[in-house]
C-alpha cells in the first residue's frame, strides 16, 4: 500500500473510531500518530520559524491572517472569526484515514488519557502549541475560570518555553512585557482603557519588559497582563482560547476594541471598571514577579546517552494544571522513558523511533504535508515506558512533551532551578 504523504491522500472519518484507534495503538505500541495542526491569527505577523513553507504562510487566505501557530495533541477549537470547522483540532493518522483526537478521546476515554483525567474532566483538557511571531503581540490577559464561565468558556493559565531549535533568530523584539510596575494604580490603567481610540493607549508605560532567553521559560497565571515578545514559544496551557487585549496599538497596527472584550459579558463591553477589574491586581504588581514566574530547566533523569529535563513546572494557585519535559538522546542512544500519564510529543531535532513509530524532524513542511514528528502517548504506554532510539550518527534526538493536570506530583516547585 502506498503511504499517504499529505492530508489530501486521506479520507476523513467521523464517528465510530474506536476500532481504528485500538488497532493503531497495537501497531505502534500505544502511540497515536498526529498530523500537523496549523492555526492562523488575523492580527499578527508570522515569525517564519515553524518550518512551514513560506508559500503557505497564508494558506487559509489573506483575510484570515498568517499562520503563526502549530497546535499539538489538541482537542481544543481555536476561537477565531470565520474559522474552519475543525480549526485547532489535531487529527490522528491511521493508514489512509484520519479522524480528530477529540473524537478518539470521546470514544476511548480513560483508555487514552487515564481514569483520573477522564473521570474528572471527560476530555483531554490541555494542549500545547508553537507560537511564532515576527514582533511583539498586544499586552493581554486570559480570564480565570470564574470570569470565563460568565461567557460559557474555561479560564486559561499557560506556560512558555523557548526551544533553541526554533530560535536561531530572535526576530524584531525578543522581550516580553509582564504585569505592571509596583505602585501602578487602577486609575492609571482605567485611563489607558478610556484612551483606546486616541492612538497608543500607553499601557506599556505602566509595565516592565524582560529579555527572553532561549532554553528558559515562564509560568503565567490567568488575569496577568503579558505582551509576548518575538521568540518562538512552546506553550503548554489549559484547553481554552479566551483572552482580552488591553493594548490599542502594536507596531503601528490597530488592535480592535472587540479583541479586548470578546470574552466578557456583552453588557460589560463598555464598562471600563469591569474591564480593569478583570485583572488580578496583586499578581500584576508583584514586586517579586520574576521569582514567582520564571523557569529554567531542571534535570529529572540522565544517563550516559540521554537527559530528561523539566521545562515547565510549578503550580498556579496551588494547582498543577500542566507540566512539560525536554528529552534529549545522543546519537545511537536507546532508552526506555516511563511517565505518570498521557502526553503529547513533538520532535524538534533529529530522527529515530518511539516504540514502533518512526520519528523524523522535518526541515520544511507544506501546508497539507503529513510528518513523522508528532504523537500522543496513552497513559498505559507512558506508564509501561516508551522506548526511544536515536538512529542518527551525528545529531541529537530532541523531543518536547507535555502532560495533563495533577499528573506529576514529583515535578519541581517554582524556583527549583536555583538549587
């Protein structure tokens, strides 16, 4: 049978996917091969480090904006205007067919994501993505659970890691504004919002920028303002796409008022006091902001041939929403890696195998291309141990993988990198 090379070679199945999932897991050793999931943003400029072919940056159409995101093991729909029906949803590739990971989880439940997560959430509640822009994006926040519930959504804590493999250049502004300078008042922020239509509303004048460094990261609570800089970012986060943009002008481009209030109740869209009160004040003006949010890798396990590092860890309001690790195998190395729960994985360098699945980091990807760089590992496979092998003679095999909530009680606490 000729192996499909693009999504155009696949038939899309809807419903009744359990048998196909079970057969695929048997064939691969508990892993679901995933196709690339591209997401455009109308208000941003692509950073060109996703390995997507330059001719395909606007594959959704110029009116939809450029592709600056690739989502991993996602069952979360992108909250874009004029979105395609399946935008943001990862597809499982089995033979000449494909179906969404969301459908697979819905039908197979705990067999894929584990009893604890399935019983509590009834879905895979997290996802990760590459976020890649040419310049900075607006100072914005993500609502917490209570705020998002007002519009029928879920809140969103998120995290950042800047993989060196995707940051050979820093692009236009590799600095991120976060929170406010201590001493900032709500009245100052209120004035910025009131001045929205006068041009630059000046909200960055109240904030502080931090220089971004490849190989480091941040953990960001809901309701904290942040204006991500121009490094390509790996972002494990909660399965939600809520946000509010608090900056009216970025690099000379208008930010529509609609993007400020899109996830706020309709009767509050002109209520400036309500808009300001969406921000968690103490967290935004925290004088120890960096100590409470900055991450550097912490070694979890290593041998002569490999090293496994925590790259995302810590808790938000005393709850572990997600964690992530970076696995590196030297040329010719082979190692069995056991984990506590299911995970989504992306290869950022090298080639090899994971159980019976071929791994190969692509150099250039067309919009419809299938790849061998992404999979979802079931909880059973993760606990039994996935056998990774680097088949290259010269290059490290490097993989990033993220986990769901409360999976890793042994993960480090914030600040552990200092020890």
